[in-house]
């Protein structure tokens, strides 16, 4: 794999998780374990085809996989380290909010 492929693949994975509902699916699967499409549909309050589409994107990116259990498929997180990425994103959000609050506080003190 050359460098260009590496960054293209990373970009595709980032695009796969760059959707609030897909992030929520990853959180549900990582925290609660394997789920069926029906279970995820009930949790997300969206249509079954929509959930199936989200799962297809995540599966194609290598983030989730499924196993057949009778007539149903149970989806699970294939690469649990994706949660580390979410933890990092949360840290960036907290840092940004803190900086914004500090800047606001400074501006308010200077205005008075």
C-alpha cells in the first residue's frame, strides 16, 4: 500500500463514521454488544432500510461485522479501537469548549 492509498482509505473510514446516527450505532454496539437491525431501528427511531444503509456503510469500511443467528443477523463492532477515536474526539470537544469559555470570560472582564 503506497502513501496515497493509506490516506484515501483513512478518508473513507472517516467518512463512514462522520454521521451522527452511524456514530450512535457504533456507541450502542460497543457498549451493549451485538444487535439486530430491528433492535437498532427501535433504538434510533428511523426506518429499517435507513438503519440497514448505515450498517452497510460501516460494514464496507470494516468497522462493523455481523453473524447470522437463525434468520437474523447480529451486528457487532469489528474494530473496538474505533471507540478510542470517539474518546479523542470528545477530548477535542471538551478542550475547545473550555477555550471558548475562557475566551468569553476574558472578553467579559475586559468589557467591564
